[in-house]
């Protein structure tokens, strides 16, 4: 029994991201800090880092930005006229189409080459689409609008894709993918993670 339990734990741990092509060559860049001679690491990096890596580093297939977004609420317009408010949603990231080249999602509606054609676009996983629009088919959700409220601003986004969730356990746990605008960042963006 003990051997079987150990096997199940080890098998589960080694199954992470098994469906990703060439998963041994996917790396996450983190920030290291030294304070009072103690090292610590942060999963964040300066937002414009991916642009510098793309311009200055050769030999990479992709430099994929995955920037976590902290949203206080999402408003979903429903057929009843009373909007659904989802407080403190998790799993929201800003990225670009290279994310979907690296992580092979199955597209239910939309496609990776046009999903981020405008800066106010968003792609949902099938599970998130069902949470926001219970009982609706993906085709009915396509091109619906969501309103995102954060401490800085309010943004409306159009749903331009719905993808099936990943089958195997994965470190890629995002449920909503906001279009990351191609922009030049201010100099102070390099000093934040």
C-alpha cells in the first residue's frame, strides 16, 4: 500500500505539463533580491522585460509574457438584465498570442492568430465561460462584453476566444487571458516587479 501511494504521488508530480511540447525547455524568469545578505526570490519581473529579451536574446523560440492582473470585480451582462458580479476573480493574466503557441490549448471558438487583434480582447477557458455564462453555448458567449474593475481603472473587454482547459496537471493555471498591448513602457516600469 505504501509503495502504491508513493507511486501515485510521484506519478502525479511528474505528470505536470506533460502535454506541453518540449516542456524541458520552458523556463520561468524570476527576480532575485539580496537584503541584509539574505537572498530571496520573487515570481515577478519588470513588465517590459519580455520586450528586451525578444530584442536582445537569440536562440529562443518564444519569450512569452504572462503578467498577473489583480482585478477587484468582473461584471457580466446577463440575459436577465441584472448583471452578474464576480468579486476578486483569480487566474487573470495579460499576455499575447505567443502564449498560445507555447501552451497548446484546443480552441472551441476563436483562434490564436486573431484573438488578440485588439487591445480590449479577452480569451476565457471553458470553465470560466461556464461560470460567467451558465447554460450558454460557447457560440453564444463569443463577442460578449465583460467589465473589469480594478483599483486603477475600469476596462471593458470583448470575448474573442474560448479554449478547453488543459487535461494534465499544469503550472499554467490562468482562466482568463487579456490582450497585452504592444507598447513602450515608461522607464519606471523597470523598477517594479
